C-alpha cells in the first residue's frame, strides 16, 4: 500500500528528511570537530531517500527498482570510498577555515542538503504516488537499455579512476609527480565526467514513463522537470565545487611552489579537462575548440602573468 506524505511527489517529505539527516551529522561534526563523517553523510543520504520513497510507493515495478538501486549503489560506493580516504588522511582540508565557525561550517551542510535533495529528484518523483498511479510499461525499452549502458560505463569509470588516483598518490608521495595514468591519461577529471554520466543515465530511466506516453498531466511534466537533478550536478562540477576549485588553484600552487610546473603545464596542454579524448589529438587542437566543445573555459586556465602572486621558483628535482 502506497504512503502519501505531505505531497504526492514526495518533495516536501524528502526535503525534511534530508534537512534532519544533515543537521544530525552537522551537530556531531561541529561539536567534536570531526571531519570524517561529512562526505559519508552526503552519500548515504541519497540511499536513505531512495529506500524510503521506493518502500512508500507501494508499486515496485522493475524501473523503480533499477533506478533506486542505481542511485543507492553509486551513493554508497562513493561515500564508502570517501570515508576510507578520510580515515587514511586524517582530516579534510576544505574545513580548515570553517570547522570552528558555526555559520560558515553550517553553510557547507546547507549546500549539501540542496545537492542531495536536487540530484535525487528523478528517483524521488519516479517513486511518488502521482507517477505510480499510472500503469507502467515493461522495463527494457531502448531508453532503459541505453541508461543501463551509460550507468555501467560511468560507475566503472568513477570507481576505477578513484582507485587509480588513490594508488598513484600512495605510490608517489612526491608532490612533483603528475597523475597521467589510466583514465587520467584521457581526461584530467574522469571521476567528474563519470558522475555526470551516471546521473543523466538514471534520469533517462526515470523519465521513460513520460517519454513513452504512459504518464500524463502534471506527472508527465514533473518527470521531465527532474532533469534539474543531473543539470544541477553538472553546474556544480563545472562552475562551483568541482573544476573551479581544482584547475586554476592547482596550477597556481604548482607554479608558485616549483612543483614540476613544466611537466604539469605539458599535461594540461595535451589532456582534455573533462571529456575523454586522445591526448595526441588534443595537444594539436585549436584553442577555440578546446574552449567550446571540450569546455576548457577561461575561468579554469592559469596564466602566470595574470594570476601568479609570486615568481616561479626553481623547480624541485622530479
């Protein structure tokens, strides 16, 4: 039997659950100055929402189960890896200037609430009473299969690239080393590309009832509107918490500290920032194509003449 909670799209109840879940972990993190649960709280929150909405839906068709399992597998794999990594490193440098300040630290958790709730939208709405009240067509359409294939590619790529980066750093404690192995040979951020692929693949599966004409009215519009989830994630990675925090700041640090800047600059020139592409071809590609098709936007580019605060020292021995 389906459960009706506040609204028939589960939007309000999932928002309240997310707020409560994140505030619970925030209270622990702030009180005990404990960084190790931050990413774990974010990842597991996705799984909690998927489990609750699927259980409450009362209509466990294959499409709901697959979409819910996909977001749970992705979230638990990611949160598990991030928990393992933080247990090894000991602390999260992102919070060095925040963990003792209530409102700046809380701001991160509020941002995490928005991230979890928004990216969960395709699964949340798919499992909601306003969608499940319609007869569902059999799972296995071309869109479903395409979603499964893209999800598998994304999950494998994200899992393997996380392992490759962790192994590379463990085997190369020297900060001069440039990680250009495995998937990092083809793209500077394979994990970001994979994460975008994963979320759009889940959306493809979730929107099938509307795309194939089995859902109508407001539910039809609601399912299509859940594309906000993967788009929001993409915007975050491209313009907020992903590439902007990695690209120019990372290059600036290497340049100003003399950490094999020449080698790293060469890696930047030959390796696509996001979309996997053969480096031999990317190195010869006109800048206009890199800036447009491959999203190597000016906001990511480090120009020593414009952005360096101090002259480049002599590079350390590699």
